[in-house]
């Protein structure tokens, strides 16, 4: 009985950390694989008790039985008649090396697929086996469970009363191990002589001394004092947990991982916007069941360098369901639709989505949680999937006085802002402080003072040259220029904004299938509003005819837009560019002769001093590298020396190739030095033994011989090599 209690405590110590992965996978997905592991380990222990010759094989038997149980529960599709196959073994191996990474790369809770979940029962299995085998040392037997507990907390830390309950549960398990392993009075301890086996030449203690009455009295007093101490400790733990825990977000290694998303060389939806509008009748996708959607996004662009707009790259594998974004504090309502992608959408990896996707069925895309962008890198072409999402429900009064989200103020960039843009941004917002009202004022300014381009030869481009032309000269553009210009102007005055590209939702009756065409392609800005999240706007005024008032957020935005006061006459339109009179040319500023001469002289001096100095610093840094890196650094030094002396070096050239190439023009000492260096490179990179300090010194000795050989070249060639800057640039 005592041994069964110890085994039960060891199994419980393994089960608690496994169940603490519930926030990642959910309780239901964990119960079956953890239970089958624990039951298998207990049956092996009972088997070894009945058949003592199996006792030395107990750890191996427990591992095998546990793995078979995991395979039956989680990998049954890979087995053949219940027996493991090669695919089963490969899946178990992936559970050790990959499943934990897939879990960290996913949104939580993850989909309870075997390829993601498998590492949890494997951790429980190893913890249980180690704990059972260490039961002869109770304190050591608790260590595997503590290690597994730490692993679970690195994934997702429990806080508040749950943390207190877990701590007390672990304390109970450890106490059970210590109490159950304590020898009873008169019970022999392991590796101790039996009472009926007297030792020679040693007097036998009396029965009273053997009973240890004073020690027993001390233990009784300790037990009396231990009970109130434990009660006080529990009360203090609960109080401290209630007061201090949960105020700060717990650290999780989950925040440091992102799913690798190698984007194919596909055209950005922003760049192909004008081409789609010139072919308006091409269908791109259809959907059913979304009676309250007004736009479908493909990509959200946040970073602007002044030349290109790029999306964020913190993608994750889409889990079972994603909740509303943490910054959204207003109520949200669930929405859903079924989408069918058509060939007209192209082969890009982006899937039509909403701002806050909740789940996807029929596909396993990656998601960028902050923008709602769905990415399917290996999309085979047309596809069919179900999408559910969260829609904010906000009233007009709350949105009218809302401030911008301070956490999103630093979103994106601006590059180098051209002259006149900052003044235009302040004029367009009337000098108002950043708020949702000033964002609507900026939208009104663009929609009333600029025109939407139609027909053929539509404007393209959203870099600063095109935006400056649109804002200050032509005042005519597609939604690409309107949206990009809005985001740039908003960021100038402190309104956090980003650029979204997708499609407007055509009008439809609820439940009827809707086909979206190229004519519905649209780019629009979004503004970060505190408590509401990212609110889409429409400076072109073209999305309102489709469905901008379909959703609660769109309806409230439309009401606030209509309630704006008319433009202030003191807030003029952007001035027309002045055209200079051709008959009276305007003289330009005088040519700055002296600054140009001084600048040229400074460049020459910096080149004469800086290039040799940079080469010397680079050589010193290379010389300090140890091991194989030091040998490779010597090879790089030799290559740069010869390149500076005019040697033609091609990509992939080895040390011996270079020796052959320079043999006709360089001296024999240079060739010999390269050949000796080639031997050291082979030793460091291909022998498998690495490179000792002696090998590194020999490689640099070969470099010194190469320098001596190059020193025999004509003085002009050596001088030109000293100031040759080509070797400073990485190739």
C-alpha cells in the first residue's frame, strides 16, 4: 500500500504540469492523452510488483507502454491495426522536436491537432517515469515534476487564486511523498540491518531506547505546531495572491515566437489596384451569410519608408478561435460568412478577411492578429472556407468623443516628408488635437477638395513623389492615393493611422450569394480609436454606396460624418501651384562655390584617412576571432588584400582557385601563402576537428607571407591598394 501511495504521488506530480497547459489547448484535448500515460505507467508498476524479475526493465516498459498509449489516442491514423508504423515513429519524433514550436507559433487556444499537442503527453510521460524511479529519494522524486511545472509556466503562467491552488496542490503532493516514504516505528529502512539480525561485537539497544521516546515526544510537539503554521501560511498565500497577482501581465515565451511566413514574390494588392479598376467586370470571390459586412480586407500596410508600404510580419498559425483584440473594450458581436475564391483573385497568398477574425474552417491560414490579415502561402488557387469574426458594437455618443489610442501613436513611419505637406496636414485638420473628430475632419477635407479618378490611364503609386503630386498639383487619384495620402497626413498631426487594401461589399439581401468584382477593389485608411480599435474611413466617399452603413460601426461612423459642421471658410483648400511666367524666367539662387569646394576637400581628407583606418580596424577585429571563425577571417583578409591589388575574385571561388588565378601576376610567395592558407581552411571547416589556436596562428602567418609578397609590387600599385575602398563593402 505504501508503494502505491508513493507511485500515486509521483503520477500526480506529473499530471499537474500537464493539465496546466489547458490555456493553450483546452481541458478536453489534454485529459485523454495525459490519462492514458498515467494509467500505462501505473499498470507497469503493478506488473513489476507481481513479477519482480521485470523490475530492472520498469523504466523502459513504462516508456514503451506510455508511447503506445499516446499513439493510440493521438496518432491512430498512422497506426496499422493499432500497431505503430514508421509514420507513427516519425510523428513521435516530431512531437519532441517540432510540436512545442508549432504551439508557440499559434494563437491560443490552438487547434488540438496531434502535431501540435503531442509534446504535452510526452513531457508527462518522461516526468512520471523519472519520478517513479526516484521514489527511493522522496526529495529527488519531486524534482521532475517541478521541472515540468516550470516548463508549463514558461508557456503560460497561472495567476491569482489559480496560482495559489496550484501551489497548494504541489505542496500536498510533496508532503505526500515525504510522509509516505517515512519509515514506520519498527519498520526496517532500506539498506539497514533487520531487527532480528544482530550485528557482531555490537550491544543491542533496549526496547525503550529503540522506540526513541524522547524523539517521539519531539515529533509530536512539532506536529502540534505544524498545523497552525500551515493554516497561517495558506491564509497568507491567498491574501498575497489576491492583492499582488494579476496586476501585471505574466511573461510567456509565446510572445517571442512567430510563425515563419516566407512571402512569395507576389504583387502587392496596393500596387495592382489601378489595374483591377481598369478591368472592372472580372469576378474575384463570392460569399454568403454575411448580411452586415461592408468591406473585405486582403492586406494591411503599416510601415512607410517614403517609398514603399509594407505589412507587419508577426504572423501566427490560426488556432481554434481568436478572441477580440485586447484594445477593444466595447461589446462585440459574432458574424460569419462562407467565401469562395475565384480565379480572378489571382495567386497571391492573401485571403479576404475582416478586422478581427475569430476562426476559419476549411483552411489553415496564418494570421496577423493586430490587423486581421489572413495568409495562406501555399494556396493552390481557388478555395472555399468559412470565416467568423467579431464586429464592434458602439453607440454614437461614445465614438463622437473618443480619443485616439495612445498605444498605436508610434505605428508605422513617414520617411522624409516633402516641403508643404506638414502645413497642409495642419490646414486639413483645422489645427485640432488628435481625436476621432479630427480624423473625420481630415476625411471631409480630402473628400471635398480632391477628385476620384475614373476611366483609363488611372494614376498609380503611393510613394512621396506620387502623393506630393496628388496633394499639391493634380488633386486627382484613385483610392490608392486617397488612402495613402490620408494615412501620411494623419501621422503628421499625430493621428495613428494605417492603410488597408481589399474590396467594398456590394449591396445584397441578407443571405443571398454576393459576387465581388474588380470594380469593388478599394484602399482605405483606418484610425486607432481608444476602446474601439481600428475604425475604417473613406476619404473617397465611394464605399458609402456599397455598405458602409451596414455594420454598427459603419452606421455610427456615417452618422458622425453627416453631423460634421460645414467646412470653415478660414480653412481654405490647398493652393493651386504657381506657374512661372516663361517670358520672365525666375533667377535661381547663386551657386554655392565655397561650400562645394570645402565639402569636396573634406571628402578627400576623410577618404585619405578613413579608408586605411577602417581597414586596420577590420583587420584587428578579424585577428581576434577564435577557432574556425578565426581561420575564415584570415581567408577573408587575404581575399580583400588581393582584391585591392586588382585580383579578379568571383563568387564561390575557393582559396586554391584564387591561388591559381593570381599565379601569373603575383609572386611565388603569394601563391605559397594561399596554398598554406587553403590547408588551414580545409582543416578548420571540413576535418571535423575544428581549429586550434595553433591552426589560427598558422592561417594568419600565411596572410603575413601574402602581405610580404604584395609588398614587392610597384609603389603606385601598393598606394592604390591602400586607398581602394572596394574591400570595405561586403559581397
